[in-house]
C-alpha cells in the first residue's frame, strides 16, 4: 500500500539558486508530518507518475513551487487535484492572497492540516481557439501588449525591473484600438480601450484594478476603461493607484458569468501574466472548479 505523498512541481527557473533551500526545507517538513515529498522538475515526469491509479489515489495534493504561472499550469494540467502555491516567483499574487508565506514549515503544516477551499476558475478562448484556464485575471489591451513584449524578449528569470523596457515600448507603439465588450446578461455592448477580467482581486504591482472581484461568487468582474490614447491611459493608471477609477462614468464594471471581447483590427490578450494570442476572445467563469489548500484561519482578503 502506497503511503500518502505530496507532489512538488518545481519551476526550474524560479526554484533554483539560493531559493532551492526553501524546497529542501519544505520536503523535510513534509516528512515530519508523515507526508512523502516527491520533487518534479519536469512536468512530464509528474504526469507519468499520476497514470498509476494507486499512486494517484494516495496523492494528498500538488505543491506549485514557483510563481502564479506555475500554479496556473498545475490547475490546467491536473484539474480536480487540490493544489497549494509555494511562492518562489516574482509576484506570487495567489499565495499572498491566501496568506501562504515562503516558509517550508508553514506550507507543510497547511498541507498536513488538510484545510481546503473551493474557488472559481476562469476559462479563456473562443470556440475556435485552444481553451485555457486562468486563476487570477485576463486582459485585453495595453497591459497585454506589455506581457507579449516581455515574453518575446524574456531571457531567464523575470523581476519587476524586467517590465520597464516592455512598458516603455508599449507606451511608444501601442495604438489603443477600440474593443467591443459583450457580456452575458448585458443588453448593449460596451466599447473601450482596455478590458480587465478578474476572478481574484489581485493584480501585478498590488494595483487595485478590480478590488471588488470575488473568487467564489460564480462570476467574473469585468472593468472596461473606455477612453483611448496614451494620455488617457496615463490618467487611468494614476487613478487606479488611489482607487479613483472605481466611481468614474468612463470606467464601466460588469459582474458576469461570461464575456466576449472583439476588435475590428487585433488586440493582444493575456491571462495570468502569460500571452494568450489576440482578439477575438472570450472569458467564462467555472464556479468552484479549483480546490486550494488554505491556512486554517481562512483566506486573507486584501
């Protein structure tokens, strides 16, 4: 009989160098809680291991040791298996929201306690596209253009400084095409220049773009910034930092289970900080599809 075990899916980029010791601490602490740790650097190795029904039945959960992208990848590859983020990445938005620190002892204790909570998942893509789950947010417009440029030039690990050059290039070259937003249950489409679709209220650099998003209400929070152009985008950015965008008439918000975004030309799309092609695209909420390990005190809401 196979003893209970925990899979640690490591992102080789973020789980290397000095941060490797956090993985060893986690593995050691899991053993203290009678949970056998298995660290996987290759995703294919974990997939192969889980083909064995007996091993899969004994699996307690998967630790996503990396950034938000690692957790999203685990959710996409292994739906139905409880996961726990271990924040080795740059932003670690989900781990911060859940209150899970970069601490092997704390993460092992959370896994051993077995306290889990269900959250919604987003699904991105039109009927003709490859669909993909996202956990935090997706967007169409300027910030997606930054993400595309960042990943086109990426070499190794990403830090906050990595965004400076792509932001400058997007500011110079992005054309702010008009987007048409059609939400389920909405009588008329809304037009804008930037659309942010959130499942969790978290956003890069702690910006409160959609602070009213709730990850367990069965809905996505869609914010449409209507005015176009560099000057208007700069004003919107300043407003967001102090939450002054929340009451503006030219910033529309919709709570919906599904939304489609189209553009007469093309506009870039991103989900959870990764490029996801261009328009047209859609976003849909999958209620309660994600099960995460959380601290016994419950989820922290910022």
